[in-house]
C-alpha cells in the first residue's frame, strides 16, 4: 500500500516535527488509488463551499469561479477511476447550486465576471459527469446533458462573424477586460463541448458546429499548420496578430475534441488533426517525458490560473486514449513518467495555507522530483491528475445515451437562447478601454518573463 514515509533523520527527529511523503507503487492500482486519496484530501482542505454560510461550488480567494468548476471535473474523474465516493455529494451540490436560475451555468453571483471560458470549464466538468455516469442530481434539479446543451445554445448565440470572421470573444460582457479578445480557450470550449454533445446525443447539428469552430480556428490562425495552438487575437486588427503564448490547456482541449470527432466519424481528416495535435503537444510540453508549463514554469512566473493548467492536459490526454486507442503507445508512457515525478514532488510541509497531511503538499515543478515551495489548489489538482491518470486504463470509456448513459438530453428544439443578463450594445469607448486593459495585461506577462530571463 501507499506509505507515508518518515523523512527526518534520527538526530533531527528529536528537534523537528516528523514529516511524511508519498511513496507509490505504480504497478499496484490500489496503491495509486491510496496516493490519489491523500492528494485529494489535501486539495479539498482548500474548499470552503460546504461550510455554513459559504456558497456551494466556490473556492475562496484568490481562486476564481472557473477553477472551482475545473476542480469538480477532476473529482468526477477521481470517482470514476478510483471508485471513492467521498466527494460525490459535494460535487453534485456544487453543480446544482452553480447551474443558475436559467439552468445554463450562469449563476447570478458570477454574472459580472463570467467569461465564455469560465462557463465552458464548468460545462466540461458537467459533461464529464454525464459521460462517466456520475450519479445524477434529483429529477427536479438541473441534469448534466441538458445543462451542457444550454451552454452550447448560448455559445451559438454569441458567435460573432462581424469581427475576425467568426468565433467567440473571451468575455461575455463588455464591462470586463478582454472583451475585445478572441481566444483559443473560449473557442476550444465551444469545439470540445460541441464534439462531445454530438457523440453523446447523436445529433449531427453539434458535429457541424464542432467542424465549424475548428475550421475557423485554423483559418484565423489560432491552430497553426504545425498544430500548435496559440492563445488568441484582438478584434481591432481582425485577429491578424496573434498572442503566441502556448499553454497546455489550449493544446489539450483541442486534442481531446479532435479525438472525440475521430471516434465519432472515423474520418482520415480527424485522425490527421488528432495525430498532429498530439505530436505538437508532446514536442512542446514534455521534457524528458515529464509535463511542464513551458511558457512560465521554468521562470517561476505562473499565476494562480496558470498553475492549474497542466492537470487539464493530462485529463484530456487520458480521455484521448479511450477514444483513439492508437494513441495509447504514445500517451500512457508520458502519463506514467509524469505521474511518478509528480508523486515525488508531493513531499512538502509548508507552514501556511496547506491543511492536508504533513509532508504531502504537492509542488509545481515536477522535474525537481521534490517539493519546490509552490502550493495551492492548482498544484494539488495537477498532482491528483498526474497520479490518478496513470490508471486511466482501468476505467471505462465514456458512455453515450445509446450505450448506457443515464443523463437525459433535452430533446426540445434549440432556442439558442440569450442570457437575461445581456448588456447594452458596445460603444467605441468600451472597445478602447478594453484594448488598453488587455494590452497592459499582455505587456505585463512579457515584461515579467523577460525580467526573469535576464536575471
């Protein structure tokens, strides 16, 4: 079984508190599940949504709403892989509470800040619940597939040909910074969810939209001929000049979506896209078979959001092996090497914030194979993903409504509804202000990175 190893030497043990670390036998699934349980325990010590007076589904500051939604996606997979039901009720409670009055994952407490990607990360976690046959909410509560369908309808209503010849903006509302930016992650959410709805429901309309979004991202240059996925572009120049940062989650969301479309269609074009995205992902984001966030991790400048990205790529790589078995020989050795390194990095005992078992806080940089001093929700989520997805082969493939799926789709005609929180038409002053804010953000990232490199 997984062991909590005593690290202190004999002389030091008389003076210092005894710490523990994870030692995992990756040849033994039960041992890996025990390690995942330990990491999940440390992760959920950050969660306060189940406390009296707090809001179910929310993480405390400094974590944003979208990351909470992503966290519950990891917990859905944690149950699916390990069979541990510890966090199921909390997950169902969070999804139901955050579904919103219109059952479209736009709760009132988030409408001032929610972006298309934020909504999409919650929707992807909900879609995972449907595909994994996660226990359903009570019949009178929002249902998984119907929630995702509502998000899809909203995405369709927000598709904007006037700028960049299509695509979703990053932000939903003009009051939020980045409203003038169209990015790969928001459109990746649209593509990924459309593909998965097509596979789950058999409705060709979803598949047509998945094709449309992917084709647009290729035409606008977010997905390059080399299958790297660049971050986005601004509407002022019709997305001509790209923000060229490469992030793990942008690669992963498109990799998984392409795998779904290949599984659905069996077409050569989707296999070519899938294989190209996989080859690019391996080339850009793995060093000595260990995953890293190449845009910021080597310089120790990843922000709170970016410190959670790696785990999503691991989730989508694992899911890809079920949908496209020819990828197994490439993906699973990388998952194994990354999982082993991540487990070794879970030996920290920080004196603040972390409330899990002493000596099991997980770090950011797995290449160090020991705790690097960075800790938080993102680090715990990433390590949980890294460890548990080494066992992805023991879990079942995603279901559909015709292959045992229990979450019911909404069969009524799509209304492509608009949110009741729509704001007034955007004026020039709004666009100018948004442009300055976004430029400042991008310059800040570049300057910070260059400063670290020069140092």
